[in-house]
C-alpha cells in the first residue's frame, strides 16, 4: 500500500494516461510527486534516466509513457515505434530497479495479444500465436517491457507489475486527423463535418470490427487500485468487458456531436483486428470494475475536444 506522502514518479505525466493517473492520485490524497517533461528528461537516453533516478529516488513509479498512434502511424513508422518504446521502458524499468524503487507499474496495450486470440482475451493468451501486422512493432516493444518486469521479479525479487489497457479515450487525447486512435479521430471528423455542413462522412473499413473502450479516468482508478492491491508476474487486463462495433461507435459519436448527415464506408481501407475484447475477470476478482458508460464518456471527451484548441488544431 502506497503511503500518502510517498514520493511518486509518473513518467509521461502530460499525456492522456499519465495526466489521468496524476488526477486520480490527487483525488485519493497523494501529493508528493516528481515530474519531468520530455524536454527536461528524454527517457530514451539511458544515462540521463539513471541520473534522474539517482537524484530523485522515487519510491513508486507509474510508467505509461510511450510513443502511441493509430493504424496509419504504426504502419508508417514501425522502426520508430519499436525503438522509442523499447528504449523508454527499458531505461525507466532498469533505473527503477537499480535505484531501489519499492514498486513499479508498467502500462502496455491490449494490442500485445495475438491477432486471432480467443475472445475475450485472457492474460494467459499472450504469445500463443502471431500478432496483428499493423501494430506489431509497438506490440513487441510492450511485450518486452512486460516480460522485463516479470524477469526482474524472478531474478531480483522486485515488485514490478503491469497492466494492459483496452482502447482508451478521454481528456488530453490526441485528435490528429490521421495519427490518432479511432474514437478521437471520429470525434474530430464528425465535429468538422457538422461545422462545415458536410452531407456525408466516410469512415475506414466496413464498420464490422468489434472494439472495447475504457474512459481514461477509469483506467487511472484501476492503476492506483492495482498499485495498492496487486503483486504478480502476470499482467492484468484493464477494460470494460463490453464490446461495440465500429459502426455502432460511429453512430454514437455522430449522435453525441449532433451530426445528422450520412455515414459511408471506404472498404478499400484496412479494418485492423476483427475483434478485440479483453477478459477482465482478473481485475473483477481483485475487486475493481469500470464506472463510465461509453456514451457518457464520449460526451466528456467531446467537451475536452471543444475546450482544447491546441489539440484541436495540431
């Protein structure tokens, strides 16, 4: 159990997940944080990361930092995604071990599971068959971070855990028109269509893939919960356990935004993994469940989009 005055380092505290973890920690009464922006500390530079840990000596570490993006970004720059994520996680995890951190939590992604894994996906399905090609580089990096935590636990007796979230959305998301994930991309697209008076919106694929979504503040609540209630080598899935088709999702986003035009589908574009639902029974058995329903979460995310001109414009 983390003491309320414990020194906590959240890597990537400006990002969507990192900022949500900070909000949740503050809500629960934690206050002794150490932060570094990317400009202040480049996590891909081993010597700099080691020096930071030696100087600050945080007691607990949350590590959601990473290079992230949707299908297009992952396809265009697989080398960048693998290198940057591998370097960041290895430097942070190793430095945490060397400097005597009491507990570390590493955050990955549900894309670590095989493309055709049985559904819903249990934690034990990891590495049982081939990965989805469109984000293989990112998945391999995240799998390596997860495994490195478990290897340190076995070899050196550390208490390093990992959580694998489903598709996330919410405040501080990236709304880039091509380099964002599906839900924020849809929010931007339907907002712009409504503003311009467009009579139709074209979406990628055929709308059939099934996806699961979790509001980022719910994930942050799980992250703090696990830090205080779980230790083990096996990762923990973080999700709602509820799936929705991309077609249903687009219709829901259009409804929330108030777009009344036609939705068309470009079947020449890739769908990605056909179905991706996490088995969340492990988290449930530990005593945690999600709180924010999808439509409510999309309304909150849309409010964030409207009130965040820097993210809207980039």
